[in-house]
């Protein structure tokens, strides 16, 4: 039988994971076996820089954290080695970074994911993983909005240039 202090530590981990999941907009659970310490360190650094919190958590503790929530169906994939990546404000960062990493490492696999408290299919998770970053998407939107204005400005400038040009006799 585990000691009272060990039980308290595990209860705290479950509470922390549950809070982290509830405060995140998206998350991904991965099977991280077979990666080197150097690769893991580089992956964690990239995730941290993108605002993604990534931790290795025992399957039983994740199951307890999602018990009774809309994410309880994720329990089906919680076997073997598991790590959870969550993000508070970027829907695609965790999926994109982890999928890119998985493509280069045979033993590293995405297990499941969620968005806004709902479990998503592997197909949707892969679609998320292929989306560009938030900054890229914002620049694309800004470009779409500015293109008509820029075109109008070029047309006005062409008319002005034509009016200023000396007439040929």
C-alpha cells in the first residue's frame, strides 16, 4: 500500500493535469518511446517556445484526470508510454510540432487529440497538424485584406502617372 504522501502527490498530479486540460484549447497525447534524450530535449524546447506544455504522465493518472469529462473516450488509447501536450491559445501548435517530429522518428506516434473539450479523430488531428502556424495564417489573412487596397492604389497611381506624362504631338 502506498504511503499517504505518495497518494497526495498522485492526487496533486491528477488535479494539475485535469486543470491543465480544462484550461487548454487543444491537446495531443503521444507515444514517446524510443527517442533519445537529445531529441527529447530539442522537442521540449521547440514546444516550450511555441507555448505548448509537454509532460510525461502515467496513463492511470491521465485516465483519472479525464474521468467523467467529455474527454473520457481518450482512455482507449492510454497504454504504453504516454505524454500529453497542451496549449492555452494556439489550436495547431502542439499537433503541428509533434506530427513533424513523428514523421522523422519511427517509434514516436500521435495517439489522440482534442479541441475545446471534444475528442477529435486521427484524421482531424492530422489535418490540424498540416495547418500553418497562427502567425502564418494571420499574415495570409492580412495579405488577402490588403490586396484589393494595394491594387486600387496601383490603379490610382497609374492614372496619375498617365495624367502627368507629356502629351506626344
